[in-house]
């Protein structure tokens, strides 16, 4: 993937409107509440791109999203929603053995 197809995770969280400010986005990443493709990330400058799956611990819940576009600006909410797609929780839960009682 070319560098033009990648963006800092804190900037993307701000552009996609998961965080109100870039500082809050950086703090969210630094606190370990973001996983990129299943790996915990604590560096706000880490680059992400289309196809990456983010697990976000925000607002008392967990959201799993797939990055579709990097974006070029922080636009209105409808524009921000085009940057990602929600991934269903069932797709991310491994098959667990059934416990017999």
C-alpha cells in the first residue's frame, strides 16, 4: 500500500467522528482502547489504511469497524460514515466449544 493510502490512527478517528478532537483521539489510542487488526496499539502515529479492522473501546461499549477510506478532511457526519463499515460481532467471535453439563 502506498503512503498516500495510509493515515495516522488518531487523525482517522477524528475524521471519522469517533472522537471530537484530535487530542482526545490521541489519548484514546495511547490509553490502549484501540486494536488494529487484533493487535493493541498505543501509538497515535501508527498508520492505518483501507481494509484494516479496528476494535474501539468507546463510550462504555465496543465497536468493530473496517476502514474503507482514509479521507482527506473532517466533514459532516454522513461523509464521515463513508470512511468505515460496521463489522458484525458474530464475524469476530471464534467458535467456542459447547460446555456439557
